[in-house]
């Protein structure tokens, strides 16, 4: 049963904690510490953490009905396409990391978008060789072949237990009957109006007559999307990749100047890959392989930082931040040089994730002085990735875990809805290097390994991650945040393992980021002025900027399961039973 309009509005305007599980019984009072300011949601058996409350409730309902973590993940994936249209999607792609507890088996499902067969290296350049930014962002040429439906269906068929119809039914109901517009959604649609309104197919869905915005508390129905969900429910992925939906997507993309064909849609496949594996202070680390750069570089960072007594230095002390940022700048230089789609380029994964290579990088770090990024390997940094991705984490009563990150790239992708489908289309082609060696509109430079090629998948930082303790899922986490996904995920791990925080504390505290170029530490509000002064004395450049990430994290131990949704995202929610 889903939240009624009145209940949802109450939750939106009063407190998200109305959704939380009941406090633990007296015998479990030690679960919460009186030393902590922030506390996670506790449950005995299972937990769902997502960026949107209705989707969380749907995932929890599936678990309560006997579904496993994969079933709940598929239901959440479809639901977010309705309730979080700026990032949840059918017309984008992403990565799902699964851990099957009984089999002690990890599965990495790559459903990243692909370049069309007619794509070519210089497709965004003028005759003079200048990058035409609009073509890779807000044009039919920006759209990659979507992977989400294929990825969700692959996961469901191989590792789920419930029917497709049952898992899509909640999303179909919401699209048909409407969702209550939350403050977060109303603000998002208002900000996106200039882009969405240029496409009549998008304007008619997301705005009322004469371009008026939906107000908080009003109902948003998405009937074309409901029809698409119904077709997928009845016919599976063939409805999306070979049926009327495919025809409408191709027609809309081509009318907008894009290259996707029916053959591109028909030939798309999601791929099972081997998870990236590492270990950190006795915990096994599982994360995504290429074309995600996240897993390699999270393991690489942990390998480097394991050489330092971070707990002794203290959370967000000047020395801890110095060592974190020095490590970060080095892995981003490597990312630029080596990372791309492993089906097209040879990536030295074993070397990059080895402890011996980490020690070589650590040897370059002066504990008392900041490096100059120009003195570090002159690779080429990868292109901009939008914040508007979304992540969810799920653990079921059997200990199976799913960590999933997927996206349209920019908020609402291209802004283009394929006419008659209700499906927003991605602009993931912008994640390729439009012109290797040349800065894009965000001052970032593209690498050769990530150059455009037909049927290639663009490089990503999406980093769904699972930590195991004694072969049991311990920490399940991930985040949106573009280039900052890797460093945000890293800090959740460090905060829990090194600094002994509960996951709510680990989520709420200020974050930092360094990505080699531009050469400065980005930090959130809340870092001590004394710490900043000491960092400047070491030679660091510093900039306080907007908050980073929206982590959705679950921790599982002998006391039960704990969930923490990032307070940086007002619509996020963790629920368990």
C-alpha cells in the first residue's frame, strides 16, 4: 500500500522521520549511542535506502512480500523513473552491483549507454576543429543507446524471484494515478523549464497550460510513461528495444538530429562483468569495473591511504585532508591516462589496484607539503559528469545486497521526451571526450582512451560499492555527484572503518574533493578555519563550494541493519523492517 496524498504531504512538510522504523525494543538499546548526534534508521532484517520516499516504500513493500534484494532493486529502478524524473530513468543507463550472500558471489551488471553505430570521433567538432557543446548536450546527437530496461530485466531474470508484472505494477500505478508534487520536484521542474519547454513532447508532460509550473501538492500524471511501463510489463525488454517504444525513440532522436537506429536499439546488450576487488584493513571491497572508473580508483585510494594511521590523525584534520587530497589528485591523473571502455582499450587493472603500485604513489607524497598538479603525470582528465545521477542501496533478510547507480547524465538528460512514450532521453554522449586534449565547458580535459567510437560505452565515475566482513555484506553504499562520486564514496568508507562513525554520522559530516585539475581542494561548509589555515600553510589552494553527493548507505551487523539517506537531499529516505 502506498502513501496517500495527505500522508505524503505531512511527511514532506513535517518530518522525514515519520517514515522511520519504530525504535528498537529495550533489549536493543545499545544499537544507538548517546555519544552520537546523528542516528541511522534501524531494522531487524532488511533495509532500502533511496533518493526518493515513494520509491523507498515500494522497495520495502517488495521485500515484505517475499522478494529478494534484486526484486526490490528492479521495482525501485522502475519507480524512480516516475517519481524522480531528473535522474531515475528508462532512457538512460547505469551499473548494478549484486552480492548473493548464500553463494558468496558478486555480480557487476553494466547497463551503461552506448554510442550509436554511426557515431564517429569528431562528430561534435566544426570544420575548424572547435567543440560544439550544444550538440553533445541538448541535441539528438547527445543521446546514447539506453541501457536501463535491459539492465533491470537481466538482473530480474537471472537473480530475482518475482514476476516482471509484479515489480513494474507499483511504478505503473503511480504513473497512471499521479504523484504528489513535492517541494523538491517542484523546484527541480522550475529550474529545468528553459530546457524542457523547448521540446513540445516534454512541455506537455511536465508543465501545465501556457508553461505554468506544477505547484507543491498538485498531482502529476504521466500517462504516456504509464503506457510504456505497461508494454514493458507485458512484453519485457523487447517492447523497449524492438517494439513501438523503440520506433518512437528512434523517430524522436532522428528528428532531433541524432544517429540512433532501430538496429542500434535491437543490438543493445547489458553485460555481466567481474567486480573490482580489493581489501582495506580487513574488509573486502567490491565495486564496479570499467567502463566505470569508480571501482579501480576507490581500491587505489584505499590502498594508498592504508599506509597512514588516519584514525590517529583524526577526522578532517589538516593532515588527514592533506593525505586524502594528495592521493586523490594522483588517481585522477591515472584516470585520465588509462580509463575508458575495457572492450575498446587495454586498461592495466591489476597494476592500478595493486598494493605495490599504491606504495609507489605514496612515496611521491610529501607529508608536509602540497604537490603541484602540473608536476604529476601529464595525463588528460575525463569530461564533466552531472550531479543529477541517483543511487540506491538494498539489503534483504537473507543478506543479499544490491548497490545501484544510474543516470540520464544532466538533470533530465537532454530534456527531450521521446514523443508518445513519456521517456526522457539521456545525454550521455557528453561523457565521451569530444576532442581529446581540449578543455570542455567546465574546464576539464578529455582523454584519448575515452574518445568517441561506434558502439563504445563512455567512461563513468559511478561507483556502486559493497564491503564484506568475513564474506558477509557489511557496508552497501554509493552516490551521485559526477567526478565527485569516487571521493564521496571513499569518505563514507573511511568515516566508518577508520573514524568509527555510525553511517548517519559518516553521511552527514562535511566532505572534501580534489580531482587533480583544477588544482584545488573543494570543500563543504563546516571544515574548521584552523584546519583550512594549516592546509594553506602546506601549500593547498582551497574553495568552499556547494554540497557534494547524495549517499544512500546500509550497514549490516549482528544487531540488524542500519540505513542512512543523505540529508543533502530532502526527498531521500531509508526504511526497513
